[in-house]
C-alpha cells in the first residue's frame, strides 16, 4: 500500500537503511562462501553484531511483556541468522558449495520480503504509518480523492470507498454517468482516475461478491470510440435489454443463422383482428 504523506522522513530513511543493510549482508555472505579471508569475515560479522546490539537497545525501550519478547525476536532474526550462516561457512569452508549459496539466497529473499525489523515495529506500535488506524486513514483519503474525481451519486461514492481503493477490485478508478435503466438494473461508466492509464481488469466474481448480485447479470464492456481508460458497467437486466430486437438479433439470431447481418429498420403493422385465421 502506498502510504504517501503518512510516512515521515525518518520512516522513509529507516526503510532505505534496512534495504541497504540487507544488500550488504547478502554481499558479505556471498564473499564468505567464496573465501576464507579474515577481513571480509570480520567486517560482515561486525555489521551483524552492530545490528544485533541496536535491536537489543531498541527492544529495551519497550514495556515488558509478550509483545516485547516477540518484537525482539523479530528484530534480531536477520542479524543473528546472518551471523550464524557466516560463522558456519567460515568453519566448514573448503571450496564453494551449492548449499552455501542456496542458504545465502534464502536469507536474502526472506529478509527482503518479510522485513522482520519493520514487522517488529508494527507489532510494538512503533511504525505509525502501518497501524490499522493509519491504513484506514489512507483508504479513507483515497476514497475521498476518488469521490471528488467521480460524481456525487451514491453508487459513485460507494464505488470510491469499496471498489476503487488500493487493493480493491478496481483500484484507481471512478464511476461516472450512473443511470438507472430499470427497477433492478443500472449502467455507468468506469473511468481511470489517472489520465492515460487503462481501467484494470475487473473480476466479475469479486464485484459480484461486493454487490451481492448475480454474476451473470454483471457485465463490463468496451466503449465504442474510446480507449482502455473507459469501460461500460451493466448491473442487472434492463427491460430494454430483454425486448430490444436489435440486440436480440445481434447476440442470439445472427451468429446462429445469418452471420454478419444486422437489422436496419423495423416496420410496425397494427393488428386489428386477432381472431383471424392464417391461410
């Protein structure tokens, strides 16, 4: 999730420092797998030790309890495991082996993806930008921005709050030109909020779950004469969709019996005698 202004400069800088430390640790482990030289071993081990000391000092500022214990374990997981790998490689090293590189890669990927130090801060409530309240605030701000870009129709506001937020069914979109086509049907335009960007692929199943509406009655189609930044949404079956002979011909009759044909004109002839028998 993009947290924008909720992330202060210190939090952003801390993130960069963590990424840099992960890359440095990966490089140190790789060198340790390739050589038994003392200098790179000592430098990498010193870095892991410094990170461990920092983690212990940070955890000491937390109130005693299970939260502190769990946060401390998370904070120390990366430097302690890196130090263990490095010492193991140094002690058993004869020539580079595949398992050393595999373990180093596993450590690097796990640390980069999981980010245990940040998880520890979140658990301890020290990462303000990732608390549930902050995430909710970001989602509300995103919904407000999208609502301004869309319309004031209740369906447009609902779309901005539930569908268009980051992680939603159609992030970064607005719903405009909402039109009721029947008692239980509507149509609207889905537009990309950012100019020049396409409307993302929308899961009908997910949208059906949000709307609590039959999947077979929800359709998202292209808009003739426009690019991928606009899509047409249909919900429900409008009366004209059922009785429109033009649509019925194109969708049901022409493909089966007369491909490529279309109705150009319909003549209506009044029937005055419904009881008259056909010859």
